[in-house]
């Protein structure tokens, strides 16, 4: 099942894209809706908020006074952290429950405003970012939500920058124009990337290799794509002591190269790779072992310190990933590391 993170700054129109994805067949888990649900009357999180912040943030009807609480916590980082410490675990547990119930034949989309700020995008197969200029976002907040301009600007300033979001974005959806323009972009991404990627994951199929018979000129975007791959691989193998590095043309521009993200994954020993959980973790992240591509691990009777790599290939149709696993203490690992640009 394909996991997709959907995010965007306040006023970007992310909710519009969420609706479009639902119409195309995705199951969307809305973090904001969950955040409202976990503080409903009778929920443990609301009781904890009452205890921490007092009766003044509870309305006459027993419900949370959201405006009053926001006015108290947003100007004070310490108070905001205290609130997040209460609501964060409750939201995470409910999101996990909802996403765990998504049918296996549906695309699983997580609509999360602070996905970049919290670093959660590394746990998704793809990240879709909805963007609009700062001026347009402020206009929407003032005209459509009734915020004072100073408040709107302050809220925008507290969030990630466009540069930070672009670094995490596998697909950028420009929502500056009409709904029809946005719908066309979403549909194109759905058909070109999301549906094929989902099919590859469910069918155990690697991404189709590009035609490398003619040289490519390295694209500056490849490095950013490679950094996202490295971040996701590292997240998938958290706690295993691995090293993840970009290789070859991925990290250079202006040179002849192939449109393949090459990544070296250093492990302490081959025993790690023999563990079913290791291969399963990479499989959940969208990488399949490719032992039939010549560069196979530990040929019989060979020196383990000079043996070639085990290779994994990505399943994302948006660009091939060649993931090469080597022992960090081997001469092969050092030889490859020495040539990293």
C-alpha cells in the first residue's frame, strides 16, 4: 500500500487537494480532524488540558475554547510545547489506528499541516506539498477566515519556509490559480506516479529502468531527490547503526550521467542483511532486493571484506533508485566512499 504525506502552509489550499484525492479514490486521514476529535468532551486529552491550562480554556458547554487556548499558547513557545505534549501522543495513536484500517487496495494519504516541521515526511513513500505565494496565502487567511493581517502573517512566519517544504516535496502542487488548474495537476500526479507506485508496491515490482543508452546531463533536482531517498532509508532502518550516502552522478551537476539515484548503505556486518526484519523494513519503505543483477553478496568461498554489494531497487516510478549495501569495514565500501563527489 502506498503511503502519501500531504502538506502545505496555512492558507495554501491543502484541503482542496485532499478533497480531490478522495474523489480519485484515496483514503485521507486528516490530522486536523483527529486533533479536534481527541479533545472532545470526555476524552482524556481534554481533561489533561483542563488540568494544565485551567477552566478558562473550557467553554460553558464543556467543550474546548479553541480561540482562547490558541491566544494563550501561540505567543508562548513553552505553553505551546506543553499543549503539544498532551495532544501529540493522543493524535499519533488515533492516526495510527485510522491508517492501520485503510484497505490494502487503496492509497493511504495523511493530510498533516506540520509534516515538514515535525519531520514526519520521512515515513511516507511520497510527499505532496501544496504551495501558494505568501501574499496569496495571507489574502486567503484575511478574506476567507477573517484573521487580522498581523495574525495571518505571524502564523505564516511560524511555519516552515517554502525552501524547507520544497526540499521534502516529491511533488509540488501549485495552488495559486484556479481549482481547475489544481485539479489537473492532482490528476496528473495521481495517474503518472501514485497509481503506478501503489501497483508496484502491491505487486512486488521494481520501478522501470530508464533508457541509459544515451547520456543524460545531471539535473540539479537529482541531489534533492537523493537526499530524500537517504532520509527515508535511514528512517526505515533506525537503530540499526547504518550509514547512508549518496553516490555518483546523484551529487553532481553539469556532467554526463544516468537518471538513477545511487545510494550506498553501509552495514556493520552481513549478518544484519541476513535478518528477515532488515529486508522487510526496506521492503516497507519501497525497496526490493535484486540479487540477479550481477553484483550479488558474498559469493561462495570469497573474502567477505572484498565481496561486492547486495543491491536493492526502488519501486517509485518517479525515478529509479539503486541502493547498494556494503560492509562499512570492507575495502569495497572504502573504495566507493573515496570516490563520492
